[in-house]
C-alpha cells in the first residue's frame, strides 16, 4: 500500500516560506507605525494647544477652582462631623440589660 505523501516529503515538515514577501510586509508595518506615530504627535499637539487656550480663557484658573472646592469639602466634612458629635443621640450610651 502506497503512502499519500511522496518519499521526499516528511510528515509534520514546516511549510516553505519565501523571505521576500515577509521582508516587504515587515517594512510596510514599520512605515505604517511611523506614520501613525507622526499622526498621534500632530493630533496630541493640537489637543494640548486647544486645552491651553481654553484654560487661558477661563475666569478662574483650574488651580484656584480646585483650592476653593477643597476648602468647601473640608468645611462640609467638619460641619457634618461636628453635627454628629453634638447631636443628642450621640451622647446616649449603649448598655446591656441585666436579666
């Protein structure tokens, strides 16, 4: 009984691959990556420029606004904590009943 593979082919052998198309594909991938990187740099530069212009147009700078909001949050937290401490129910202790 003859085997379907010829005598020169070995079972499980790697396929024959030409190096030309692989090198061309690698070069194209590299060039595409460089173009994408250049596009990201141009777009990123534009976004940074637009954000800087927007911040300069604001009445209150973001750092000042953040400081004001932080002060408001601290004041609200202190007010809430003191209300809980001074509430009449806060002074009631929990004791067990004796049976």
